[in-house]
């Protein structure tokens, strides 16, 4: 391919005044679903890109940071996570990581937009390789409604793998939703939600943590990890636990895990929970 | 200011096919020095930007990650770092962090391009606030020559705070330079060098580590940290030690440090040295 056929997909993140771009060969797909616009690009160095409403969702090359850190810290903290619910997560990468844990008996993915999953199957087939696992259930429905109607004390881990807190995902970042999740979790159950950039969105992280405590969660902790394709290149997830603390994890289990990861390991688990000085000060840890 | 007066400074990183940009109000300065081109921009959200040969060097907002992680891990590992040499580091931010350590008796900064420091004094005065410390010496000279001529066994910590391994900094990434540094260090002395992105430049990190061992260093370790303004938003520094290991650090000293930091603390020190699975595999740790 000649250089002249190359262009760049660039996401300008208005609220932080910064942008991240990737060199592309071609836009492979573009559609407007009932919920959002979805585009797929082929890039020169990052594999495929999925872009929703102009925001970079994932690339083939760097999604492992996010998917591993959204799933393994929670699953290696819970002593025996049999039933897992994923809210959002339509690209199926989190579902794949969850199902690497043999202890999991059922994993329900509740994605509002079926088109995200259908496009992931087409353009990110490696993320969808666990979709046919008999333990997996793919629902295309409203995650807020699903959690509100969920049987109380029935779930061990809830993972909220959503877009930013605007548009369809807005209702996933408030005390009402957290209260539904709290009720659905068994005692000792763990909630984890992507919580944006520690540098650009610390106020959001702080308000999420406060709302999680209001909803009844006993312990709340935030972890950080690199994520090159997201604004500032640095991202976070916030964990909360019902009726138990978040001070330890199954370190031996993580050290002897029977599956491969690219980012996560037992040392990274501890490292991710080590907060920088400015976060400690702002979050009061 | 109206929106129409805003534009973006964007650095396209050709070898990784990705770009990072910042929204700017104005370009405040531009010059060609005998060594390189230097530009200063005023940004909407990141303070001032310094750009050398088209590459983002630092922003007011996020330089704390880099400057803290280039200095405090080495200085809290060495039991008593009296004499420190900084190669490059013309913006003086590393010098400032080094001089926060009361144990340091002398810190020599050897920057090849005096204009970098003069522009830092003008546009990043907060980074230059330790320049008048009586322990500080600012030389404008060739760092390779300085280290080659340095008195043997005279230095406790060498910090190589340079641009990328092309152009003026190319000679700072090879065994000949590392051998000079090894000779100049006292036994137990520590060498630390910025070592690019763990995701985009792992081959460089691997060859640096090999060259450091060839030069005689007994222990070599790489640490990582977020750095939003650099390619992939994730960066590394590689440490090496003469005649001693790098397995521990003065944890109690870091916990009770008498100065403020924004990123570094004792927990972050340990966390930064915890390598992701793909780095462990590639680097053989």
C-alpha cells in the first residue's frame, strides 16, 4: 500500500484538551444503530479499531490491558465466583477473560446493542472465542433493567464494562444502579466498573466511590493500568465489595493460574492497587 | 478566546502508527539551535508544551510522572547518594527532584543544548526553582565526553534524562557510554536511563539491558509509569547497579520523606518494578 492511501483516525477528547490517533488503511464498516454509531477501521500497527460515537473503544493490539484488568483482579479476589454478570462488554473480551476461570459456572453478558457483538464476531473473532462456551449467556437488553430485576443475593461478581458516562451508559454511574447491583450480589460479592482516566476524571472516580458506599458497599478500591487507546493513555477500574473487605486476594491462585495473560499477574494485581500520591490525597486513602 | 483561535499540536509517532495531540492557544516560541529545533506552545489544558524536533518533551501538567520516576527510585535505593550526575535533563525538572534529597551534596547537570535550559527558565520556571541551589552545577557540554572523562569511582547516581535514541542522544544508548558510566560510578552506584515505551520499544529496552550487563553492571531492572504526553502514554526507565543488587530500597525513607511528590511514594516504587506478563516473558525476568 502506498503511503498516500493511509490516513489517521483521531479522537479529540474535548474535556481534557488532548487527542489520540491511529494510522489507518481503511474504514471497514460504519453504521448507525438504534443506540449509537459504530465504525470499524483497519490500522497499520494496532490491528482493527472499534469506534463508538467517535470514541475509541478498543484496538486489537492493546485491548488486553483493559479486559484483563476488568476481570482478573475481581475474580482472584472472590474466593469462589460461580455466577458472573457483565453489563455492557459487547465486544466479548471481558467475557472471554472471565471464562478462563474454571470456577465460574455461569457468565451472563447483558449488552444493550447487539450490533456491537455482531461486529466483534466479525472483526475481533479472537475476543469472541468463548461465546460458544456452555457457561456463557449473551443477552441483548438494558443492563439497568436487568440488574434492577435480578434475583437478590444471586450473583458473585458484577462487571460493568461500559462506554463513558454519557449516552446509553449514563445510568450506569449512579447510586440507583449501584443499589440494584448491591442487592443482586451475594454477601462477599464484588462489583467492578471501568472508571475512566485517573488524570482526567478523578472527580468522577471520587463521586463513583461515594455513591458505591451510599449503596451499601463496605469496601471500595480503585486500580489503575495503562490503556494507550483511551484519553491520557491511563485508565482505572473501581471495585466494591458487599459485606467483606478488599484488602487481600488469592495471590497463590494468581501465581499458579492455569491460563495465559499478557498484562495481569499476581505482582501486577498488587501494583495496580498502589495509588499515586495525588490519588491518595484526593480519594482520602 | 474564541474557539476558532484554537488549534492542535499533534505528534505522529511513525514507528508505532499512533499520535498524541494537545489543544493549543498559541505557539509562543520557535527556534533552531545548533543541535535541534525547539518549540514552546501554550495549551488549553496541559499548561506549556516543549517540543524538540517535533517530539513532545514535556507539558506543565504531566511532567511530574517522568521527573519523579527518573529520580526517586534511584535515590531511595542508594543508601547515601552524595554525588549525582544528570546527563541531558535540560528542562531542570529531574535536577529539582534530585535536590529534594538532603543527602545529595552535589548534582551536576550536563545538557548539550543550553537553549533547552534557557527556555525552561522562561516557560517552566517551577522546574528551575532548584537551579540556584548551591549544590547544583549546570554545565552545557557533551554528556558522552563528560562521562568518558569523569574521575573513576566518583559518582553515586548517574541519571540519563535524554531525548529518544536518535539525533544528539543516539550515543547515550550503547555499551561504550554505559562503560564510561560504570567506571565513573562508585561501588553500589546506580545508573538510570529513560527507556521509552514498554509497548512500542520493548526491543530497545531488551538491548539496553543487555548492553548494561556487558558494561559490567551486576543488576538491571526496568520500571514503568504513565506518561500521557509520550507515545502510547506509557513509559519506562531502566536502572542498573555496580557491585550490588537492585532487590530492595529504603522503603522507610520513602514512607517518611520530607518533601511532597505527586506520583511517587513507597507503594508506587514497588508497583513500578512489578512487570506485566509480556515484559517478564520478553525480558526473561
